[in-house]
């Protein structure tokens, strides 16, 4: 994996009567929505299970599992998009895994989901809190002098 890139695995959990074909269709819808963000890539995950006997050789696609590759600054947007997208779909939840950490997005209130996403992002290395903003450049202090001022 490239440095400075996050890899997220999204596992869609359907309703009790959802089949693999429905999960694959919903995964395709989510994939198209995610590609509208400035993410690097979104692919269906490969299944670790053995192919059924008589099936053609090759890797099977895991139904309803996507792998998203994105810059770390886009992780919050990916989580928010998944949360919003999930509210209008017949799914129980979407489990998101990043570097061994997981979060399950479900049908909690929008405020509870926002807090959950903030807490999840806040404990990850390099994550910035949601309310962090850039300081006024006129008030910003740097340990390194401005290049134009070095000769002063």
C-alpha cells in the first residue's frame, strides 16, 4: 500500500432475507457513490472462500464487500457518505475496517452517528478533529522563517 493512503474495507450487512445478488447490487450502488468522491479506487473485495466445485477458476468476489483506497483526509467524507447512503437502503449496517480498527454504521440517529464517526476518527493517528480549522495566516507562527524573510 502507498504511504499516505488509507485502505477501508466496507462490509454490507443485509436484512435477514437479503441474498448475495442483492448485496452485490447494493455494493455496486455504493461503489458508484464513493467514486464520485475524490477517492483513489473502489473495488469489490475478493472472497477467501473456495469456489464451488465445477466453477471456473479465478477469484470469487465477496458479496457486498468493497475496498476503498483514499487519502487519509477523505476518510471522514467516506464515512459520512456511507452513513447517509445507508439510511435509504434495506441494510442493517455497514462495518468499516481501517488498519484493524472497526466501526459499525447502522440506523442510529444522525447526531449519534456523527458522534460515533468523530470518536472513531479522533483516536486514529493523524486524524484531525471535526471542528479543527486553519488559523488566520496573519496570526500563524512557524518555527521556520518565511523564505522571503530569511535575508532580513
